[in-house]
């Protein structure tokens, strides 16, 4: 089983995931004649939401620049958005920290969905966002990996799930995670700390919202098939084995707790270039 089968796209196809991103885009109240950057566009899901939003509100003459560091992701996005005219969307391969150097014109809006938690140097990326934004241009992002993402009442679910997953790994495969292979945990910031980073870069916060999302069993099964998630929990274990343990454990946990979903918080922030 190749690592390509442990990508993020299956999780991103879930309705709850699409809906939380739609909520962010809808809150931006997009207008005509906007130049928009979809930073970290991946397979093009967010660009599609933006395009649908523009069309549903009769916003004409707007354009999107879809940016990603991965050539493969951009190819997938181009395939998924092949029905969109070249005048409406263009694709740019670039590292997040320097994407402004690849774009000729200033833009009105930069959107970064479900990716800011991956950035080791968030300030460097936000400084690049500042370079490309017009005066009063906006930067909008969301994330479910921040300090505060787990509602207090859900912590028992996570403990039970992880305990079961490790027990299955030990019992059925005679394995344990290899601590020396432990991927260094990314520091998860609070919304207030994100505000500080943005303000240090010269941005003004205009809206912050925490959305509580009901994630069903299928969502947890799909995230258990995502490489980054698997490696963070079971370092040194083959992806297929680790995924199997996590998926079996989460099914058992849902059954034992007699639940149909687990709440997860999504943070969204909108800031303006001041």
C-alpha cells in the first residue's frame, strides 16, 4: 500500500469538512472584481467553494490564484477544476513563505484553509501575505488544530480511543510505537496567540469565531487514514498497520460510548492589512 493512499483528500470529502470551509467563505461576503489567492490549495476544494460562492452571488470579473508547494497537488487541482476558465483561475507552484514573489499583481484577499497549523514559521508566511495584499486587503484562515480544538467533554473519547488503539497494536501485531521516531509535535497556538502573531506583522483582527462541528464516525475513520495524523500517534509503525488499529479502535469507542458524533472546534480568523 503506497503513501499516496494515505492522503488528505478522503477526509476533505466529508460534508462536515466542506461545510465548515463554506461557512468561512460565506462570512467573507465576496464581491465582484476581486483578486483572491487560495494559499495551500491542495486538490482545489477551497477554490471550488470560492468559485461557487462567486457564481451564486453573481460576482463577476473576480479571479483566483491557486497556490501550493506540491506539483502533484496542483495537477490534481487542475484536473478537478478543468471546467473553470483560465481567465478565472490560474495555478502557481510555490513555497508558502515566498508565494508573493510568484504573483505579479496585488490581491484583495488571501485564504488559507486548514493549513496554518502546519507552518513552522507562521510570522514569515504572514509577512509574505502582507506583501501581496492591497491596502485594506484581507487574510482569512481556519484550523481545527489549535489550543482549544477539543471541547472539555470530548477528552474521555480521545483517551479511550488512543488506549484501545495501542492495545490492538500490541495484542494483534506485537508492536509498540517507536519513541525515537516520534515526530516533533507542532506547537498549537491559542486564538489569542494567533492574534499576537498577526498584529506583530501589521494586521488588524476584524473577526474571530469558534465553530463547534459534529464529526461523525466516518470522519474519524478517514482521519485515521491520513499519513500526518497516523505518524503523529504511532511513529515507526507501518501506515497500513497503524491505520487499521486506529480505525478498529475508533469503531469500538463509538460503540462502547453509544455515540454518533464527537464535537470538534474549528477556529476561524479574518484580519485586514492595516
